[in-house]
C-alpha cells in the first residue's frame, strides 16, 4: 500500500522573493552589488573634499609667515603641470640672521660727543670711521684718534700722555725729539715717502709735546707777546693737539727755513702737496684761513692733525674746513 503523500505548504510571496534574492543566487549577487554601489556613492557625497596641496601650503604660509617680507611662497603650478613652476630668486627661502660681529656692533654705535646730525655720524652708522674699538668712538676720549682738542675742550686728564708713542722714520728739521702715536706715525711715513717720489721734500719740525713741554712753549709766547696774542698762536698746556700725539708741524726742506711757522709757508710745495693729498693719509690742515671763529687760532698751513683716512677723506669730499664743523660742535674762539 503506497505511503500517503505529504502536503507541503505553499510558500508565501515574501518568502519566495527572499529565496530568489538570497546569496549566492544570481539575484542576490545583483542586489549586493547594487547596494554596495549605493553605499559608496553616498560616502562620496558626504566625504569632505580634499584641498589642493598647494592651496593648503599657501594658506598655512600666509598665516605663519605673512609678517616676513623676505620669505616668499612657492610658485603656483602652471596649468597641466605636475610640478610647481621654477622658483625665482625672490622665492628663495629666508636665511637665518648672521651672528652679530664686533664690527657690526661698532657700526651701529654713534660717535659720543659729536652732534646727532653731524657728518661723522654717517660714517659711524656705516661702520666706516676707521675706529674698531667702540670705546674710542668718543671725541672726549683722549686716547681716540677722533678726540677733539680746542680752547673749550682740554685733554682729560690734563697731563695725558699716549701709551703708543714711536719715532717716525721721516726727515727731521728740528733738534727736538720726534714722537707720534703709532698709527699716525705709520701714515706720516707713507705720506712723506709718496711726496718725495713726486719731488716734494717734507720735513718734520714738531710732533708730540708733553704737558710740561707745552707749558714752557706757551709761556715763552706769553713772555714775548702777552696773553692775548699768545692765545692766537699757541695752546695752553692741556689744550694742545700736540699733547695728543696726533699733531705735527711740517716744513719744506727744499724751500729753506724762512717761511717756517709763517703764513708764507702756504706758498711752498710741501704745504700745497699736503693740502691736496694729506687726507689720503688721514691728515687735515687743522687751522685754515677764515676759520678763526671755529678754531680760535690764526691760519697755520704747517700744522697737520691726524684723524684717520676715513674721516679726513670725508671732510675733503664734503668741503669741511674745520674739525668742529664736521663734528657739528660750536666754535671755540676763546677759553
């Protein structure tokens, strides 16, 4: 007797559809792929847009470096190029500041005692005074080649004596000992040698004088001329440029001695040569005609003062006739 046939329930529409679309049936595979596509598309729509790397770099550079004028952002890439355009010279990275040197520090220091707007301050700002020691950038420092000595500005201390006096190897026209500060002596030797090469024979008549020597010289003038007249031609002790070791009196060995320490010396070859070339060696004709209200002395074409080549040349180029004017200091006609 055959077994009775079991009756299977008819599947519902929902369960049938589920079986058709289930993995790994073909319909299920199609549905899975479609769903993945939808998810990926949604992710693209909601993901943040990645900025262009050059735009991001520029924005960051602007925020952090806008205050620096020396730094430039990289050049913007050209259209269709995969690399940035070549940078120009202005686009080079900023270099670190160099470590300040002693010379740089000196160049920024003004010359103490000189006028704020004086010509010498321009040299100081550029670091071209020729004075390397900041302590010597002071016209009141007796040891400085820039020291100003006149009837209102004595040497301090009054009996100051330079520590580096030497005897210059030049032709002497006097029996007195010849001494100068080392730098002034070296330049004087060069000047005499160069003048001789052009047929001009300069002789040295006077150089450094101590306080005691100047005391004797000044009082000798007082004894013969009186105080008023003496003060126009000779400095009182402590007020003499000769005591600084930076001043000389010269003569012309080819012209004889008739015009030594006289106004006619201005007509000699030696006087004219140093007036034209002295600045190249750091020397100025200190007491010039018409400058009595500034210097306090009658013209002395034989009296030279060492201030260093940089200062002397600047005075010559700019047409200054007295050291007081160059320093923007009031005149000193009297004590």
